[in-house]
C-alpha cells in the first residue's frame, strides 16, 4: 500500500506527500535517518528503533492514510463508549498494543462486530477478563468468547464452582462401580 512513510527496521518515517509512490533512499547512522530522492535531500528524522511506531513531521502535512486511520479510530472510540466504557477502554488498549494503525483499526472494527455476534454483556465481561490477563486483540477476545471463558470466569468470580462433569444419562455415578461391579469381579 502506498503511503507517506518509509520503513527502517519496522519503524516508519514520514516523507512529504509529493513523494508518495516514488523510490527514495535512506542514509542512516545511530542518531539520524536522512531520506533522499534522486540524490536530493528531502528530509531528516531523529532515529528511533521502536518497532511499528511512527516518526512524523508536521511540515509533511500527512492528511492521507494515517490521518484517515486516526479519524476512524476516533469514530470507533465513540461507538465503543456508547456501548460501554469498559469496551472503549479495551479498544484503546488494543490500539496501543498494536501500534500499527491498520492493525488497530481492523482489530477494533472486529471487536465492535463481536458485540452483535455474542451480545453486549458477554463482550464487556470478556473485555474485563482479557484486560486482567493482558490479552489485547480481536483474536484473543474472540477466543475467550467462543470458548466461553468469560462465562467460566464470571461463575468463579461469583463464588460458585463450575460443574466439571456434564449431566448425561449414560454417565455412571460412583455408586455403580462401588456396588455392582466389585461383587461380580471378585467371583
């Protein structure tokens, strides 16, 4: 995808928008990253090796892709807050954990869709469980919901022990083995 960034060691540096789609060259050392286009210096950034984060300059006027993601995330935060403040907090933590805007937007959109699929109460409870265990992302939250970990956690928090053995008419109880089979096997 063409955008206003170049990547060095998974960190993204902005370039002026007129260079979108053009090939640029990077010269870097331990402190700076210099960006050239056809042997002409176009910008310099302080070097940052934090992966999946961005170094931007306001003079580059990056209204493009990243700006659209920011607007989209603000819209997602608003929708999440309307549903529940816990959901909003969880999505904000997902956005911080992802650090890459495309991933953050996709995860957040997916999480909002989980509300329709599993219901408000379950998703909010799953968000609380996920935050407690430091699990941030769509896949993590969906896994909690599909495996009903949110309900198991809720039962444990209420002080009720979950039933470990399901009730089924073909299951034999402890009395069956203690009485009938012991006498027959001894003979």
